[in-house]
């Protein structure tokens, strides 16, 4: 695990809605606890990868370092 003294380390997870009809991608910066959420059209690896790129691409490079994800299939992209 990255120390929380350095800004730019992210934890990413997905939240599944009732009856698996909706999905939200949550991205949390570990030090500041700044959070971004993104509604996914589907819980697939390609959809999740595109959402991560979309959410993080406009942030300065210094605030995007290693990303920690769980072992869910949606993160295999």
C-alpha cells in the first residue's frame, strides 16, 4: 500500500445497484479523500477502463500515480 503522505494514489471500486440494474465507478484519492464517481452503462472491463480514462485524463499528471483496484472482472482491462 502506498503511504497516505503522497497525493496521487487512487483506490477504485464499483458499486452495484439493486437487481444489478445500475453501476457506479468510485475513484478515491487516498490522501485527500477527494472522490469522483461515474455512472457506468455496463459492468464490463472495457466500459470500466474507458470510464477510468475519462475521469482521470484531465487531472494533472502529478496527481495520478498507482491505482489500487480489487479483483473484480470489471478491472481486468
